[in-house]
């Protein structure tokens, strides 16, 4: 099932409460809150064709909402302005 996630209007880092930057965790890389799981780690799995369920099976502390927020955050970082389709 595919979900459309709009990234319309003004979006700021404050709109990603599940994503944190802490210089003492993973060298300050963007991580899912409460974990040492980086945004990059999840994006690699997605780029390799992993489904949400496969990612959730590998990272038991994540939720589907965490994965969706990782994708929205990554789109924001690269300046996406169009709707984003989540796999």
C-alpha cells in the first residue's frame, strides 16, 4: 500500500519531532528519537528496496510512523517541494 505524504507550505526542523541531532549520539547525525538509528541507515534500506515491514523486522524499536518521518525529513533536507510517495 502506498501513502502520499504532502510537504506543502513552510516546513521546519521543528515539524520532525521523531528526528533528533545530538552531538553525543552517532556523531550528531540525524537519528530517530530514543535510538541510535540514523536517518541514513533507514534510507539505505529503502534505496535497496526494503519494505516498511522488512525495516521494522530489523529495527524492533522503530514504528511505521518513524520510517515515514525519516522519509519526510530526508525530502525536506534535500529541498523537496512536491508530494512524496512512500514505498
